[in-house]
C-alpha cells in the first residue's frame, strides 16, 4: 500500500469515459487499484468501502484513506495490470 505506480503497473487509460466507468463499477471491496493522489503521484491502494457514488481507498499502512466520488473515477483510478 502506498507504493508509487508506473505505467507498467497500471492498465491503459480507457478511450471513453463510459468504458472507464464500467470498469470502475466492476471493482469490489478489497480489490486493489492505483489512485491519483493530491501530489500528482499514482499510488497502490485497496478499496475499503464502495457505494454507488463513492469509493473509499486505504492508501498506506497507517490506514489513511482517500474518498473518491464517482465524477472523479475515470480520471483518478487505474486498474492494476
């Protein structure tokens, strides 16, 4: 958790926002993904909670979390390769 990701670690950006959202909707609690952090870095995180409009990720071993609302999913989440 919290490790920086490289393009080799992440799946490619989807060609359409709709396709990206479909993939994000398939994520479940305890799935891993890379998320875009405030500092512009992509880091490895695990889903702690998921609702229709938001996903909460645990972003480091200290248990810090980041909440992403659905409107940010396609730009701020990348699936693990």
